[in-house]
C-alpha cells in the first residue's frame, strides 16, 4: 500500500500547556501502529514563546494583519525561540511517545525564502526548491519536525508564518493538511463553530470583522492551500488529541475549508 502523508501544523501555544504535545504525539503513534501506511510531518510556530523571549530582552512586539513584524535586531531571539527551544521541545515530546523525530528548518526541508514586505522586516515567504531532506526522512520512517525559520539565498534568516510554511510543505508533498490550533473550529458572529467554509463565506466573514488577526491569516492560508491541493483542509484543536484521530479516520471535526 502506498504511503499517505499528513502535514500537521501545531500552534505554538501547544508548548504552554503541560502534556498537550505529548498527548498529540501519543495519538500519532497510535495511528501509525493502526495504519502503518500513514506518515506525518509536523510544522510548528511558537508565537507565545517568541513573545516571552522578546519581552524578556526588552523588545516590543508588533503585528500587521496577523503577521509578526520581525526587525533584524529581533531575529536572534525569534530564531532561537522557534528553531531552537520550540523545535527541540517538540522533538523531546515526540521521543517520549517513542517516535523518531528529526528537527529541520525550512531550508533543510527544501524551501528557499525571500522577504515578503520590507515594512515587515525579516518576514519571509517560502517556495519549494530542489533538494531538501523531507522525502528522505519520511523514507527512513523518521518524523520531520519543521520550524518556520527560513534561510534566503541572500544569507538572511527569515521568520515565515507557520501556517504558510505548512501549506507550502503540504503542496510539495501532495499531502493532506490539518491546522491544529487553540480553538475547536472557526467561529461565526455568535461564537458558534462553523462546519464548513468556502471562499465566498470567508470573504464575507473577514469583511464583517468576524474573522480577524491570526485567524484571518490561518483561514486565508487554508483556503489557498485547499485550492492548490484541490481538496478540503481542516482547522481543529490541539487541545483534544481525539480530534486528530477522528480526522485521520475520515471523520469531520472542526472546520473544513473547501477549495
């Protein structure tokens, strides 16, 4: 049976809740045991950790349309938090679930990064390139754990939005894509979960300011990914590992973004 690849984007807030990442990795281990043809790539951010490191260093944090403005002088802290601390903590959590993780940044995974907008500082956008170790790691039954830190041909380090990075990786691998966030689903104006969303509904909810900030970035990225992959993309909660098992078993959990 051919392998089926799932890209799972973990929100950085999963690191703040004791046992949450371990429970998710335990769920992945269970799925691998029951369905050996399924393989996984983890993509992560670490916004809360970056906020803390920047605050401790005396920096103010600013965002533009849900994207962190990343001046050059802040990059050592951003890179250290994402590619260092967050990445290795997730690897440690995966190891406790007897998985075999390999920590990568976007360049290692086969992506080149360029600056998105000068006004955002070292915020980057990534594109698939030749090479990279993702496919090789999967062939060796390892679990790639990819931080959203990119490296450009110009030699600069870049902070890439982790949702955008996960979508790019899913596109490169032809994989299914799940965004595991800190909410059960995308919510409507009455704070009720939405089962499905298409482009027209998303545009309306953004115009009405129902979807704002980081969720706006996530939903737009999910829609772009769904259109590119030509299949639905899910947004669900990392706070319930059983949601992940249900999704991987073909059940409908959270919000499905339709192409």
